[in-house]
């Protein structure tokens, strides 16, 4: 009798499923006390440049030749099913700000190696169905987690530490996320913004594609150093997340935070980063995107003037433009945005985050 080996589905486990296995069974340890790291050399993280992309590639089925080759099958099983050896180490100190997280506001996690503990080469996390990319700032590992709308109650950060010898260690912490009451408002704008005419549809699609191309990419290291600052005096005229009805017909969610600003008043960079997109967009008007590294971006919109160019590095407080009333507005102001892991978050929450300096 001839044995006809069949390729079983489990031989092609996608990376997403492996990650679920890796992260699915972590026991929670609660918040641990951070300790000072002493005499340990800084090791730079080598996180994948784009987690989503590598997951997508890994999920592609491997074509199998009709001629069966047992050795190649074994090689495929070994390479895809192999998990790094798990080791036990002293637990890491994990702290976060804000201390009481809320729906819609990103969390900054800081991880410290225990005194005399083993230094990881990379740290990756998962929180609320998203990726938390960690990178070194000085002696600490720092990672931002997005807290999407409708995320509330007990949540878990699952961490995986990878060491130079190929081994790994897992740790998890539980934290409570509070729900928020969102404002509702009705607004009147020029009809071309509530029901855009057919001739601008291509432009709107082009703007969206440009935004996604920026926001779906995560730079491999932090450009950020130290705390964020408000780009204008912190005088909020419309909260992030506000539920809006434009001209009684178009319903949407406010994707940024509005700060008071007359035409021509200065707009400053909120944190250290690189200008990755600056241009004139249909709804957002003149806008600037700053990449802070590891999938964290801030945006500054409706500007009357842009004073930076793509590729420029900026520090907090640097003048990047002037407030205005370009795009879909009811009057001049600064619309300030934040994205973490591709998701819109409350930029105002950045001001309460503790971020170390190198
Ligand atoms: Zn706004």
C-alpha cells in the first residue's frame, strides 16, 4: 500500500496564530515596582520594521509542489513551529502613565530590568488587540499602547522579552481602563465639506491613501526623547472623540483635539520627531505629520502656513507652522491629532505621560 502524505493545515501556522499561542496563556502578575538598572550596557532593539506587514507575509500560504518532498515538509514544520526556549528570570519592573487609563487615551509603558537581571535584546507587547512596540530610551524600554474606543474594564498587557541566546521570557500586567462620556454636537460647515462634490472624490481618496501610507508604517526606533508639550497654549475648544453631526446630515467622530488659535498664531512641535508629511489636504487643510518613532505620530491641521519640510527633525517647542482656517472648519483653530499603532487617540493625553530622556 502506498502512503499518501497530506499536508496538514497546522504545518502552515501563520505568525498571528503563533503570537496568539505565545501571548494567550500569560498569568497576570500585577504592577511590579521598577528598580534602577546598574552597570548593564544598553542593547538596541531590533523590532520588525512593520509588524502588520510581516504578519501579512507570514500568513501567505506556502505553495506546495505536486511532487511530495518529505524533507522539505519537515523543514517547514520545524521552522514554523519552533518557539524560542522559555527561561525564568527576575521579573521586570513595569509602570505606566496615566495611572488611571481611560478609553481613547494612549498609555505609555516603561519597563526596567531588575538589578543584576538579564538585559533583553527586544521587547514586544500586546494590548487591547493591538501591538505595543517597545524601544530603548536611555536605560528603559518604552512602549505606547493604543486604547481604542469602547475598551473598558480590566485589560492585560502581555509582554515577551527576547534574549541574545535565543531564549525568551513572558510577563503580563493587569490594569483597569475607565469608560468616557463623549460630547455630542451639531456643526454647520460649507456644503462642499458635508457632501463633497464628485470632482473632489479623487482628491479625498488620494489624501486618505497618503495618510494611511504614513500611519501604517512604524519606524524601528524611538525618535522621541522626554515629555510632550502642548503645541499651543492648552485652551481646548473641542474635545477629542466628540460625536458630531455636520449640517444635519453627516455623522462623524472628532479625530483630534481643537486648541484655540487665531490665524497666524504659532504652532509648535509637541515632541521630538521627524516631519514625514506636510501638505494641503481637502478636509484637514494645511497639515503636518510628525513621526516620533515606533508607530507614534502627531498631526497639526488647518494651518495658515507650514514652516517645515518633509525630512526635517524637530524638538518640542520648535515652530512648525501657524494656526489657520484651511479645510473643513467653522473658524480658525489648531486641530491636534495623535495616532498610536494606526489608531486615533486623544492628543491631550500625551501631556500627562512620563517619558524618560536618554
Ligand atoms: Zn478638530
